[in-house]
């Protein structure tokens, strides 16, 4: 993973996630989408974009005990778990703000840490397919086939 691309993607992930909480689960066909928004009355301006961000989970995810260990392990893909488990985890994490968001060092799994100490990791690797994306307005990060990542932003802060 290119270090500059990873750095820029982490900057966007911070803007998209930190301060928001899981506030819903939507579905696009069979793909779950976590809706991230603020419960504390923050406005869209506080997030430098739309009030909601959308995390599309097209592959596995986990709730590890230690985020730094989970993101450092070079395991390629995470296990696929039942959708009902994801909904239960999302319900348990609602109203807990995200305090950090970052990509793994060698595999671009997305790690989220919540204010209550809980962690969530979304799969960032598949040999063939895009495995996930997160976006809001002009900010987006994509986990591409083969462990590549890309980001998109028209925001002047990243030019």
C-alpha cells in the first residue's frame, strides 16, 4: 500500500468518522451499509460535509479485543459473519462516538475505535472485488481488489 495514499485516506477517514456514531443500518441488495451520524446535535458543518457518512460493507468484519493487533496482522480477509450479528453489533455501538478511524498497515482493513473502548474492523481485502467504501459528499475512500485503496475528494484541504 502506497504510504502517501494511505496517509491521505486516513485523513479522509478521520473527517468522515471521528465524532460520528452508528445510527442505522441500510441495505443495498444484500450489502449492509452502516450509517454514521451525530447524536449530539452537531451540524453537517462540524463534519465539513454532509451530516451522514455511509460505510458499505461488502465483505467480512470483526469486533476484535485489540484494534492495533487486528490492524497489524497481515491476514488478508476477515471472516464473513451473519447479517444478524452485524445488526446486533451496530445496535450495541449506537450512541458511542467514534474516536479514531484508520487503515491497517499492510492490509487496508478499516479500524474504528469508539468512545466506550469498543472496536470494529471492516474487511479491506479481496483478490477480485472491491470490498468496501465509505463516503459523504465530496469525501470517499475505497478498498479495491488486491488490497489497494484509493480516495477521492474535491475538498481544497487535500489539494
